[in-house]
C-alpha cells in the first residue's frame, strides 16, 4: 500500500517534523505541502534540514491543494482545523496536530480557548487504555498535545491501578520548539540560552483540561491537576515530573508492578530499569518515551517522570503512529525508538 | 575596616565564585587561596576568568596557610569543614559553604550523609524569620545549600502566614555548576546540552532535610517535602517550582499580601510585579532572588516560584552577605542585585 | 565628581548592558532612560535583570528627555545618532555605541551603509596606538563595533611591529546578543541552539571597513581583510581567530615580544601565558580581553586569537572605559576584568 | 543480502552512532558489541538512547567476540586498530573509524602521532575524485577524520579546478562530541556552555596532515594548511570556514561552476542555492553535508563553508556509506540526508 499524504502548515516546526518522518516512511508518498504566509516559498529556505524536499514549493492551504490524498495532516494554528477538515471527504484520513478536536467537554474548550467547540475526534494516544481500539479504522484523529502526551504516559498507570490520590502535581520542562516559530521576544536565542522560565502558572495552560480528561478517564474519577510548564534552554524535549499522593497501603512493589503491567509490550514507551531515570537527550528525534517511577516514603508520594521529544512522540511521531494504526499498517512503520544522542 | 579573607577550596566552582565576589568587595583583601589536589598550580589555569588573581598560586589547605585572616571561607567537600574549622581560633569568622553545620538534627545528618554530625552553626539565610539576628556578631556561619536557599525563599512566606498545608511539592531545575567540577560522565557537555535529567528522585537528595528544617520552622509545625531536582542545560541558575495545598479559605489577595509583607525591604529578594515570573537569566551572576506566587483555584494550590544563581545567592553571594552581617558591615557591600543578561 | 548620565535606546541589549555597568559605577548617577517603540514601559518588564531600575519608565528619546546630563550614551539603530547628537550641546559628552561616526572614509561608509556619512568622532579603543590620547578631554566618542574591537586587539600588535603581511584572514564566532533584540526567525532559540551558522560571508559585513581602517593604521600600509562572522549558540562572547602570513624572517620569539610590548600595562587586555588560549567564558560579563598568539611554522602564518564579551568590552564596557578617559576619571572605574564563569 | 556487523568500541560516541545507524540499516544485523573498560555492562546504561539494544551486554574486544561477522567496525582509540584488524581474516570487511590507516606518508604519521605507521587503507570519502572507485570491493576502509571530511568537501572543488592558490586557511567549530567521552575538565558542561574555545592552534592538530593529503591530491601540487579548530557549545556538528586566495583571473561564475560540477549527483553533499549558507542544525543527525562558496572580490579570496554532523557524515555515517560501496549495496542504504531540526 502506498499512502499519499499532504501536510498543511508545512513551514512550522510541527509541519517540518511531519515531513521529516514521512520522508522516512516506506509506505508514504509526500504529496502537497501547504502554507499560509509562506505560500510560494521553497522548502530549501524554510526547512533547510529537509534536503530531499528542498525544491518543493509551498502551495496555499486550500481545498484544491489538499484534494486527492489518502491522508491529510493538519499542523495549523488552533481553531483553523475544523474549516479545513470539513472540506475533505469522509474517506480521507485527517490527522489534526492542533487542539481543536482533543477535548470532549465543550465547556472546557470554551473556557480555555475562547471559541466555540468544534467537536471531538478519536484521540491519538494508543498507549492509553482502549486507545488503540479507538483509532483502528478511524478517519479522523486528534493528535494529543505534547505536554498531555508526556504527562498521561507518566501517570495513567498509577491512576489505572488505583494507587494514587486524584490530585496530581506536575512540573514540566519543554524545549523551545514547543512554542513554535512565532517571533516573540522571550523566544529569542539570547533570552532562552542559559535560562529556565515558567509560564502559564496557576492553572492557565491550555493543556491542563486535556491532562485532566486523560487522567480522570484512567482513574475512573475526577482528577485535579496542578500544572506548571517551564521553558528550558534546549530546542526539543519534554521532561515531565509528575506526582500524586499514594493511596494508603501502597508500596513500592505495587507501584512498580502497575507500571510494568500498564506499559508491557509497548513499542515506543519504555519503563526504564530501576534506578535509571529518563533524559530528554535519550529520546531526541525519536518516537520513544522513557518512563520511571518511584515511591517517596517520607512524603508519601508517587513520583513518575517521563521524557519525550515534543515534536516527535509529542506531535508528529504520535501523529504517524496513529495514522499507521488507523490505516492498518504496522504501528512502528517509519518510526524509530532510537534517540539521536549525544 | 579592611577584612583579610582566605578561601579554602579555591579551585572549585564555589571557591571561584567566592574569589570573584571578594575581588569586588571594597572592604576585603584576599589573602590565602588554598587547594588540595591542585595545590601548587596558578589560578590562571584553574580559574581563567579571575584575571586579577592570575598569578596567585594555590597553597595546600593547612592551618599555616589559613592563619592570620579575619575571615576564612571554606568551600570544601562535605565532611571536611569541621577538621579545618577547629584549627581556626574562635576570633576568626569561619564561613562554611559546605553542608556540615547546616542541620540541627543529628539523626537527619547521619541518615543523609552517613557520618557523625559535626554540629550546628548559625544559618546564613538572613531573609528567614529571625535570620538576620542569628548572624550578627557570629563567628561561625553555615551557608545554606543552593536548593534550600531557592526553596525556602519561595515558600517561607506562605508557611509563616499559615496559608499552606504542611506538604510541599518541589521540582527544581539547576544549572550544572551546582554539581561541581567533578569529572563524571553525565556532566560532560555532550551529555548535558540539549538534555533535562532528574536525579535523587524520591526523597534521596541531601538538601531535603534542610528544606524540611526551614519550612517547618516557618510553619511552626512539621512540613513534609517531596523534592525532585533536575539538571538543566545551562551553567548556572536554579528555578524552583514549589507548591502546597492552600489552607481552606485562603484567597489570592491573602497570598499576595503574605508575600509582600514577608519580603518587604529585602535588598536582594524581590517579589515580582503580578503577572511577571522569575527567570534564571535575570539573576545570572547576581545575589538577587526573584519570587512570584499564584493561587491555582481549580487545583487549590499555592504555586511559588523562585529563581536564583546557585553559585551567587545560592552559595558564595549568600556567604558574603552573611559575612557582611556578622562583621557589622552594610549587608549589600560588594554584592549586586543586577543580573548579567542576556 | 558625580556624573549624570542618560541612556538613549535603553530597551535593547546594548542599552541594558550600559545600564548594568553604570549601576556599578561609583561616580555615575543614572538620569534619563529613553526608548522609541517601548517608551512608556517600565524597565521591570523590558530588562528584568536590572532589579535596581525596575520601576524606571522609558521616556521617549527626545531633546527634552536627554537635556541636563553630563554624558549621553546612544544605543540607537545605525543612522539615528547624528540627529540626536546635534541637539545636544558641545559641553555634553556624547558616547555613540552605533556605527555612525566610526569610519573616517565617507566612501566606505556609503558603500557599506548606503546613506550619507555623518562624520568621524574620536575612536573609543584606547589600546590602539595613540588611542588613549585621542580620547582625553573629548566630548564625542565613537564606540567601536564588537567584531572590530576583538579583531583589532588581536592583530594590531603584529601589524604595528611589521611582522605580518597586509592580508588578514579572520573568522569570528559571536554570541547571539550581537545581533540585537530584533525579531528575526534565525535568531529564535530553537534555531540557534545546537547550531553554528555563518553570515555576511565574502566581504559584506559592515564591520569590515572598520577593521581595515584599524589594521591599516597600525601597519602603516593598506591591509586587506577577509572577514567571516559566524553565529554561535551562546548569548554573549566573541572569539576571533585572526591570521596573516608572517613576514620573511619572523620567528616565534619576535611575535611574542611584539605582543608583550604592545599589550604591556593594559588594564583590560591580557596576553595569556604561553600555551593557554582565550575562551569567551573567561571574559563573560567583563571588560576583559584575552589574547594569545602563535606562529605556525609549516603554514608560515601568525595566528592571533582574542576573546571578548561583545556587550561589555565590545560595546558598553568599551563605552564606559572611554568615558572614564574622556572625563579624566580612573580608566578602570566601574569596570571589571573578572569574568562571570563558569 | 543480510550483513552481520560487529562494533568494537561500542561505549563511546562513535560506537554509539554506528549502532544508531546500523539499527536503521535494512540489510544489517547487529552482532557483537564490544568494549574495554565497560565490558560486562549493559547498553541501557551506557547508551540510553539506543532503546532497541538496551539489553545487549558489552563483550570484551577480542578475536573471539569479533569472529563470525561480515563487517567489523572499529571505534577504538588511535593506535589500537592495527592489532585488532590483523586478527580478522582478509574476507572480513574492516572499517576503521580511527586514524591509524588514513595517512599515506609514514613520516607525517610519526610526526603527529608519535608511533610507527601501521599502513594505509582505502580512504572512505567517496566524494573525492576517484574516491568511490577506491572503495568498491575493498575489504579495508580508513574512515576520514571529522574535520578532514568537512574541510575536504568544502575545498576540493576549488583545488581540483585549479582556482585556488595552494595555501588554505581553515577555522572550524566543532560540537563537543568530537572530543569523545573522555573525562577532561574542559569538556564539562559547565565549562562548555556559553563558551567558544580554540585548541591545537598553530598547526598542531592531528587532522592537519590528512587535510594536506586530500587537498594536495585534488590540486596536484602541495597545499599548505593553516588549521584552527574551536570547540563550540553544542553536542554535534562541524562548521568549517575555509579560504584560499583565488588564482588570478578567477571570477565568481567560474567558482560556482566548479562547485556545481564537482558536487553534481552526490547523494549526500549539497551545494546550497546561492545566498543560502550552511548551518550545523540543518545536518544534525544526518549524513548530509551542506556546502556554499563565495568569492570575496576585495580580499581576493575564495571562501568555502561546509556543515556536517561530526558523528554522522564525519564518522559513523561516512563509515556506513563506505561500507555500502564496498559491499556493492546502494550507497544511500540506511542513511538519511534529512537533518533533525530544529
């Protein structure tokens, strides 16, 4: 099977990562690459690392440009996916890397995004309970946010096993590509290098309701989330430090066993050997997630830490993995669990 | 008054930072600079940034070398300070940048450091309640650890005002100089750049009992601490993200007021204007601490974040500030609240 | 003597560094701080590292705002200094950090900057032959460019001693603050970290004629310059690798002797001990320049390398040093030769 | 054809990169992985990014461990390859990533390495004139040094076309992985981040004779090389800025034409569109080389700049590319020209 794929929003970081992965996918042929303000420019200038596509010219994002593909990846600013998607036929697999179709609760959407809710699509995190089944044969996929990917993978085993109290505290560090290519002063290299800085503190980050949705589903009860994202001086990677009070009677063996069971057989998510902790370097450029967990007996908390590449497993890799499942291809096709390190 | 100061352990990062600050202190004359394995070498090679001291040669750390000074700073590996200090007369001000004399509880010391407890000296964090008074006229000072400095400054106002439940959750990112100059593979530049990595997870970091000591003192009751340190790809700086459940009835105004009151008049610790968050870049190379606090209404938690330079306010700057207080000099002498940015 | 100083262009990196240094200058009182698009904003948001000036509000850059100062520093985009300067009286010391008054040759100016030449002011690099004398008592100072500062300090001793052929080849790496705070895609942290990239290759960089001017003056004959600047993944610092063919008969001893003689007694420029090479880390945040030189016998070339902080010795520090000389203050006042490292 | 490959020296950076690439090579099965001081350890700890090999245990580097493979890659310290290679049969393809067999001139070897010359093997830079033919069917391959790869690709077109004078001046910046995993103080992250530093200045770097060998062969006459390597604050990548005086009468069109001709059809080496310059970020983790060239009319020099990943095209990727040629496999198999960016 050869799959013809288009990428809408090909000039940004998510679009570039999609193209990088699709170039290495043995069953994908890259069709249209589209953009908005950069339409008409060559990829050589916009994405100089994509050497094999250097001579491709960005088409405007339009129904005409996106027609005739088996799969269309959307890497658009939030709020723009619905309009594009509804012009694509129901037989086309649409994989949305934006937030538009991730949340089930319309009120959450409106509270955090300030616009009408577009709907809910099958959620592209196959490692969650029931996650794979929801994607098989689907023609619409909502790719999770990068932080929710990291956080959900770190904490769902504890919640699914009933080991943690429903109040999660999360502090995550992200590389700057998570903020996109927007020209904002605090994203300048001079500001970023040598600096750690928090943002969206106090519950305001838009990925918060998505984490709540995933963790509550795993727990079978509402989970509150205190989420603090920080910007780290690196281009890629998320390290999510997640914790919750352990339910009474929980011991370290039970925690370990729950994680081993929940993550067994996953091709991309790996529970590290005891004593070894995740690093973002180890998953750089790969679709892998590293997980480790510990029980702090003095504080009575389960500490689960995950490392992913925000652009790969956190965005484009997760998108391709979900596409593979939806199309009935081998789940690992075109993806690698090997990081680029050092 | 001219103060003659010696630095024992002058080849490491803490020793280098002490010398950098003392070079700019108008009342200090730098006397002996000593080392252990590097004795006999010139500072030009060991600390090439200390141009005015380039021709100084490291003496061996010995009673003879350290004799005849008004102040002796110790920047030695943990466990070595007591032996050196007891050879210095009671009239000499000894400022220990190591951990040996920080903890009041001998059992804590032994549990975390595995050696007999050497004792407890006045604690060099003047911003804590009663902190300044304890230092005035003292001849022995235990400089706080870098993480406890950042964490205590961020959370003591909430605990002192009785606004927070006694279970703190802390995730801190530190620049690599916090790990010292030890030649360990994970500290190589190739490993560090582009990577965030946790360590000492689950309650094992030696700074944990020191944080518990400080926060419990502020709260007037035992506080548990879940502390996760992470190594960030930057040479200096600590960003500490600290949170605790808000006591029932606590509102944002009460939190703000508590922090304004607790930090009012501090020369180096600054509560930022509402909406602005600390960054490690802003305090780079300075003795400043930036603090901000928020109440997350959905999660019911107080989130307090601090940024310091681990080598300056977190070590050598705190040491000089405490020296100034102990000697009756103006507290800000030779120190700056201005960061080196960008 | 207390000097009242204004800074025009206080929201950029050069302006911020000027303020950082002036805050530590014992004879300077900071008067007006002005900006253009940021007028009306508080420095707390624009320059969060300048804690002591947090509550200052940027005035618009206007004759009224700049009136009544002993010294006015201009940190404006190229081409704007002349208009501001001519509104300041001849008794005011005007120190221009821009390029407008650096070049003596109007044709050079017009070829590289594309606008009419504004004139030539005394050149603020006191270490050059005759440099100090030209600044004493001057009321107008053109601060050198950052690259010309690094390159001229590295090569003038060889040319002044007649040891080098008049064809210099220079490759320099600069931290990103040298490019200013402009919001350009290639300056985003995501693009900069992990990347070295050249620009202005082939003779087009505007600092080239300034280097030619300085080296030709030292040599007493026209010197050609092949200059390639590169952007390095660090916020500050310039490492300039400069070379030229050695004149026949030149040996290593003669080269060393020429550098020792040319740099003897300089407070900020230091010829390193043989075998030690400059690093930008060692001069971070300081007004120091480190220099080393070698003779490559096989290639027949003199290799001179310098390291400076582009914002300090390369801009604001050089400006303050020149101000000190012009005003008859001690040249080192308010400046440090100690770097902030690691 | 399935090729069974062993990697000797699998715990270092070159060994890790070889394994990363071989994991993605469709015709390679990874056999023995061996080490010296790390023998007995699992790759999970030594190379945490190589998730699919996590449970592999390093065998000691011995004839027994290396027996029974079609290809043996040597990633050993200089001077150790000959002893290992001579125990491998002539039917085994031995690919040496060390320096031992790169130089043709025994006197050069002895002058720069201080030990007896082991011999000369076919040189694994297929893009050089005659390079591919020398590798076809070969059972012994000397992989070029990382710097010589970058420099030779940048300058051989100018020399092969007779456009440049035989005196090359090269300044190159390398990521820290080029220095390997050795535990040296100047390679610590705290020292490296924020710093550019030169080393081996004045003709002493061991890669110099290899550059001279390649450029002289291209020129058909002896070429001198002034080579200055610098360490840049990034984990990977080399940016080589190379120049030479243009021969009289050379114009920009002739230079461009020479490069277009010399690099036409190369799968991994790409002459960028005019006006676009190489960046190390664009080739991160890939086997690609980006090249650009300009003629500086004022200085009369040809400036050629290349960017490669030192571990990929500069070591392990070049090794695999040469293996493919030697074995008659498609040259691009298992290799990518797509960088991992941002």
